[in-house]
C-alpha cells in the first residue's frame, strides 16, 4: 500500500519532504517515524561526531567491511550526509527499510522498532554508484499490505451480540452459546522485537522478515566481496521485489 502523505510535511535537513494522506485505521506503519529517526541520526552525527553512528544501532547490529561484521567490533565511523529517496515499512511497523543517497553512492538501512517504540538499525550498508541518485521533492514512502484475517465458519457471535438478539426477541435463551474452555494457541517463532540482548547479539541480520511477514530482506556476499541486497514486500497478497542494490 502506497502512502501518499498529502498533508503533513517532514523535512530531512534540506532534503526531500514526506507528504502523506491518512492511512486506514488498521495500518500501524508510520513512515514518518523513519524520517524522524534519520533526522535525529544526522543531527547526532553533526553534534557528536563518529560516536553517534553506534548510538542508533540495535544490539547485534551489522554492517559490511566487506564481509558482515558487528557494528560494535568496528571503530567509530563518521556518517556521511544521507538523503532518503524511498521508505518501505511492514504493515505492523516492526521493521522498515530506508534507501537513498549517501554522497555519490547509495545507502540502505534496516530499522527495527524497539520495545519503547523508537527505531534502531539492525543492518546498515552502502555502495558506490556510477552516477548520483537524482534529487527528488518527495520521499517515496510505502507500507506493505496488511494480512487479511480469514473468517472462520465456526466463528460464534460474542455473548453480548447474542444477548442483544435475545432482548430483541429474535433468539431465545436456549440459543445462547455455552462457555467452552479456550484452546492454548501455539506461540509460534520467537518475536525478534522481544528478544533479549544476548539473543540479539547472535542473530544474523543479513536476512530477515517482519513479524507479520509483510517485509523481507536478504543480502548475499560473493567470495570476492560483492554484495547484493534484495528487499520484498507483500502487495495484494503476493511478494513483490521493490529494491535490488549492489556493491562491488
């Protein structure tokens, strides 16, 4: 789902604006949160220097040098001026990707929403371009389509709904459903956003997927160090490739 934000405008330094129209109530993603995070990161880099880079890193965050390496294993590095061109975010807002210009090259950052709601990056990479990305007036912001909850034939109306029908004379007390013990749901795979620091430190962030399975990314590294990043999002119930970025 593309979010064309036609009202509120956020400016990344003197870069492009993000304008959007109201999203449906069931969409939890806010691309403007990613823009705000990158603004804060740029200000911190300006005010604090290279140390600011790791301040926006999640536990276990990775970058490339040229193989995958933990951010904490590298010396503090300066952050070149960045200007976002595109943002993709999962429907639930658990993960997002920003892509744009970094000097004459490109950068791509995977952001993870933390327990307190702020975003920190788990994967950051960059690469050269034969020509700089063109300037734009607006950041192209998108949210993945939200999963549709399938209606189950055995879904029973709530007791409150049944009582309304009884009071209206359309049902009798004999029609009221009897209480049934609740089945314990399978908790499924661990929630990466709830993982403790020790688990995050062992995670491999070169590939991953949002909690709601609407945004996925993977970076492959060839023996010679060349990298390819591929990002996919759910669109009309189908996976669609939205970014393929390479670095020699």
